[in-house]
C-alpha cells in the first residue's frame, strides 16, 4: 500500500516533486509504474554538469520508491547521435578522429588503448561505474540498439507521414533567438551556456529542415561513408520508399523505410517521440534545452502528434567547479563523476545535488574548498545525531546517505577530512606513518587500523596527490634552521620554551590545540584556558605571530597544515630538534 504523500510545508524540493509526479502518473497511467527519465550523450567524458541530468530524477524516483510505488528511471544513452567534434584532452585520441565526424557515436573507434569496442561504450562505462557507486538504480536504453532493431519503426513512419505538421511547429520558432527565461534563484543565461548542448541530446542539432523535396524529420546515415551528411530527396508515404543523397561523397540510395534501420529521427522529433513511447512522466531539462525553439519547448507540441504528453520537470541550472570555468565536454579536461568520487565519498557528492533545488546553480570543489564542504557535512551529521537539524536539511542528509534500497557503505570512523588531508600531505601516503599519527590524535580512543578511517582517508590522499600543487605541499625540515634560531628575540625563545615544556603532557590533537593557542595567552599574563571574550584583541595577533614562527621553523613557510596535526605528524623528538631543544 503506497504511503500517503508528505506535507510540503516541512519537506524538501524532492518531496514536492514526488507529490506532483505521483499525482501526474496516476492521472496518465493509473496503476502502472511511475516513469522518470534522463538522457546522456556519450560524446566524450560525461561530466559533473551532466550528472545533474541523472541525479534530479534519481532523487525524485527514490523518494517515490520510498513511498511504496514501483518506479522506472530510464537513462537513454544517446549513442546513435552523430559524432560532432573531437573533444580536447582525451587520452588516446588525436586529430585523426576528426575523420569520423558525422558517424553515430557507436561507429567511432574508442580511444587508443581502450578495452571497449567503440567511442560510446568507452565513455558510458565510466559513468555506469560512477552511478553504481552513487547508488543510482536505472534502466539503460541504448538508442543505437533501439533504432537498429526497428523498435521505433511505427513512430518513424508516423513522423514522416505527419512531417508537414512537425515542420509547421518547428517553423514557429526557427527565427526566434531570445534567451532562455530566467527562473527564480538562477543566474541569467549567457551565450556560452546556450552552446553547452553536450549533456542530454543536442539542442542545436539540425531539426531536419532543408532539401528541394521539402521537410523530412529523418536522417539516414550514408550507406557508403556511414555519416549523416545526407539530404532526403523524396519519400512516398504509400510505399515508404525514401531516397537520399550524401553531400560528402555523392552516394545516392533508395530504401524502404518500413525495413530500413540505418538512420534516426532528428533530435527535436526523436526526444518527444520517446516521451510518448516510454510514457515518461518526469524529466528535467538543462538551460540549453529551455530557450524558445529549443528541444524541450518544441517537444511539448510535437509529443502530442505521437499521442503523448510532455513530462513535467524543472529546468536545471549549471554545475560549476570551484576554481574552474563552466564545464563543457568539448573543451576537455572537465571533471567527471569518477573524478569527484576519487576525492570525496558518494554521500558528499549526493548531498551536493540533493540540498540545492534544480534551478539553483552550485559548485563542486576540487580545491581547498573541499575541506570546508566536508566540515559542513560533518556538522550536519552531528546535528542529525543530536536532533537539532532542520527538516529540509534532514531530508537532504537522508537522501545523501542512502536510497530506498538501503544505506551506502560509509567510513566507520569519519575523522575530519582536513585532518586526514594534512596527514596525507605530511606523510606522502606512507601507511605506517599515517597510522602512527592517527593513533595519537585521541590517545583515549586510538585509531588501531587505517581501515577504520577508510575510504575517507583514501579520498583525502587522492585529493592531496592530484589537486594540491607541489608548491603548496608540506615538506618538513630535516635539520634545524640554526640561523633563524640564533636570531630569535627573548619573547620568541620563551614561547618555544613554553611549547616544549608542555609537549608531552598535551600530546593529542585536542591537547596540542589547547597548547599552541595557550602559549601566547600565558606569555601575555592570562590563563591558557581564557576565552576570547576575556582576552584583548592583541592576543590574536600574538597567536598568528607564534604560529608563523612555528611554521617557519618546522616547514620553512609561514603557513601549513593545522599546527596540532603538524606537530603530531612531525613527532615529539623531531619537534624538539627543529625548535632547538
């Protein structure tokens, strides 16, 4: 028995869409599974912006499942789309791949050294693996397989029969160039964003117009060169005979469309045809598909010709990368879900998509910001544990840590990411050293094996090794800086003495934190336990000066990892040596 929809006053955006989807599905197809959909084009690395195309319906589908309904989340792999360009920065490719432009993605060779049979399968594989790690349950549909098997034959013939109606719909928009309507909470759409049509089909794709023989919504792939640089010259509804000419090599052919499978409907017809064919109730669309005349808007009218209705679903905003420009698959070097999952646990990545409404843009951090995001995540987890969390935040947390099928695997002992990153930085991933440091963080409850802090430790190590520049890495001095030590004034020498005297009795993360912040307080005549409210502003300046001194003597820089972690990592004996004891 399905669970009654929750009150929208205390729930998040996912629950509100789930309410709408359930109601709409019952209106359209009572008693049948709820169908939500995503579309991905494996034209190159499938990046983190494309992941929103999947995560938005996934989260809604998962909420519907939690309420006891049967759901199908379709992911249409648009692998029968044309190969448009050679993406930059893809290992194993060079300019020679340009000779395949115009072929279906499944007819393009995979990058050199790939274990997969073609271009599309190569890029699909990485995404499928990442989705499994993220707990995304879906039914994958290869459009190459669908078209080649003749699954859409009746729909193709129907579209050709009604080509005049389709042409009339498209013609209403062909001269319109207005930008997409701005939605609340979303930045204005710029031209670069409207060109980013790599994610779910291609909004800028040829709509099938042209040719002396009139309009045709179908594109054959040439029987000679295998490319879609073809023009349909005639079609007979009665016999389904179709003639075309290849504009590249002049090849001509006449086929029976009732038997021919080497071609596809143009994108602006193909997408709404599939809505009707699959009975899709919910599918989001990117900004690039939502401008006047683009695929989603035009599809809302064309789908009716196939006896269907346009799905409900939001326009979603772009996803950026902290420290990088907006993502585009064709420009190369854009991070993928697999890249993100190397440096963050699936729960954190799910949370980033769950906590923001689809029309809100956000950034995924590959720079220092990832440490702050993890701090925020850990704080949320604490609030959930003590019951002080707000309802919407609690909902986002629940969606992040698991699905209707159960919780995702998690780190047994999730130490702060920034602490693990500091340890990874200082030890360069040396396991024995890492375990020694981590075991000393809390002597009363020591880490006894690195398995306790994995996989979070592995993610922190990957972030340090891949995304922290060499000049920002920490290199502990091997020998004391005798010149610097010799030039210290009395106050600096006294601060080092106080630190060294308290080293053994404060040898834990919390103890050393108390010690390093306490030394300047004691020097100024206050108790080491004095709170900021009890201290003059000058103490903060004295603390910064003291910290800079320690960093210089230990690592030769003015900054570095958090001092308590650094001291534990260096070890008491080496700290004494480097500080001149």
